[in-house]
């Protein structure tokens, strides 16, 4: 393994300009990949093909002369980690080094043959180099951000885009459908909060104390002969009584200004799964909060985001309506990235793809308690959190005060329902 690392020959020295640094990185990355590739794809391996493959952690296998299989030595992932670290130590800032190698492909991610530098822009001690990818793995546009510390240009970040990063998320011709929608909420009455059904009660979610988890009515229906009537109501009541109880607490995340129209949805989708709320409110400032539920496991406890809301006023929300979302007038958002957001629609639709990526890319590695302000560098325009148990469809609600003014907007991730008394063990002095 040491021999692999010793064979790396870096193509540059100090005091190089940004273009030269990126071109040298491409060459050294491809060379390191070529040296390690035989460990993952031995030349005599009958299963090696010319197509694109990825190997997972644990080591590649090669056939022995006797026809059996044995694990190759040295371990391929150890060798790739060392080779990649040597390249990054030569070309990148320390804070941008890859923390964990997740895979290896038969084709190099970066290579002079597939990645060509188009232009370099310098702004004092900061530079951006645009690279066009014409083949291999990854998206066609690569932007490399460099910093000049101690008179040496080093790569600080590499971002990839499918489309021009300078384009806005929402084209000009589609913005009217976001900002000039008719006012309104969902076209039906207030949400039913009947005590004999396990319906949502948004007003009971946010508090410091204890909440029960929702009843899985689909699972319960398999155990009960009827799904309505006295027997069903009795089964629901018993399931509620037996439901697990979780400790919950409210966490204030931050504040942001808004122009009166909010957008909600999957924060990892750009604009594809973000929707404008049809109800327009007076412009002002919003305070973002998350409800955190403590999950107990055999190895310990952790917190998971159970809901997120923005407060528009100090008044209490006394009744709730499902939020009408445009386009389509649905009342729930779909999530495919495990992350959802509530943002100021006017500010969000003006974001470029680069500005959106600057927010999304640094978001931590999807721990379930993740929450942050949606800030692309010019001040927050919303809030972003992990979405409960992950991907799914989640209801969006408006809360109204006694004068029928909207004072809260909430996404419920379905982790808990209403507040309950603490478990007996917790209530004892």
C-alpha cells in the first residue's frame, strides 16, 4: 500500500494560477484512479466489462488459478483512500478533503480526457473555474471554487450542475403561478378533531412535554372486522391508549423576512417539488421552530424532527385549515430527499441554481435532527429541516387566531400526535 502512495507524481508546485491548479488536479486524480483500478477490476477477472460499474466497500474479489475466489490484497478501498488523500492533500484545502470514500467506479470522476477547463475567474483571493464534462460519470457542468491562502491557490469546493448554474430556479414565465395565485385555503371546512377518530390536531403538536405516536390505521384495520361503527371506534380508542409516548420539545431555529407568500416542499428538489401557498398574508417577519421528538433505541436515544412551523404573530392559533398549494391545489407536500422547507416564495424563485446549491450542499449528512435556516449568503429566506421518518407525503396546515387571521404555517411529519400526560415512571417524584 505504501508503494501505491509513493508512486504519485504531482504535476504542479506552489504559486500556480487557478486554471493550472484545476488542470493538475484532473491529471493527478485520473492517474491515481488508474493505479488503483486493477485492485477493483483485475485484468483477469471474467466479470470485468467495459461498461460502467461501481464497487462497494469490503474489497474486490479476484479469481485464483484453481477457479475459486480469494480477496485481493491490499484492500482496494484502503488503497483508494490513501491515493485520494494524497491527491487532495496536494490540491485542496484541508477542510474540503473527503471524509469517507463511499465507492469506486470503473471510470474516473475527473480526467483531462473528459473534463476541459472553459474559463477561470479571479476575484482577489477567491476564484471560480468552470469545467465542461464531455464524458464519464457526473453532470456536464463542473464549477471549482478555489482560495488563495499563503500565495497558493487550492481547491475549496467542487460543485456539479445539470443545467447552467446562473439560471434561476423558476423561469420568469412561470413566476406568476407562484406569486399571483388566488387567495384561499383548502376548499373544505375546518379539520375534524373528533375524539373518536385518530385525526390530526396541529394545535396540540408544539409543546414541551409528551406526545403519543399516531395509530397505524392500516395495520389496525387488518385486526378488526369493520373499519367504521362502534367496533372500529373501540379499536381506535384502545390503540390510542396503548400507543407509545415520546418526549417532545420545541426548538426555535431563527427568523426571516417574508413578502406575504410562502412556498413549501422538498428542499432538495430545487423548484420541482416546491409549491406556493395560495393564501396570501401581510408581509412581515416569521419565526421558525421545530418540534423534536426523542426516540429511544437499544443503543441510546436521539432526537428526530417531528414537525416544522413558522410563526407570523404572537397570537394563539385556535383553529386550523389545510393549506391549498399551487400548482394543483393539493394540501400536502411530497418529499424524496428526506428534507423539507418553508421559505419566502418571492425570494426563493429568484435564486439561481448556484445560490440554491450553496444552501443545500452544506446541509449536514441527513441526521434526523437536522434543521437550519435557508440562507444562500445574503440572509435567511426560510427554514429547512429533515422530514420526520424520511421520504413521504406530509400535510401542510394554516393556523388562525380568534379573529380568523393566519398566524402559523406548519408541516406535520407524522411522528407524533396530540399531547398526553407523562408516562407513570416519569410522573413520579
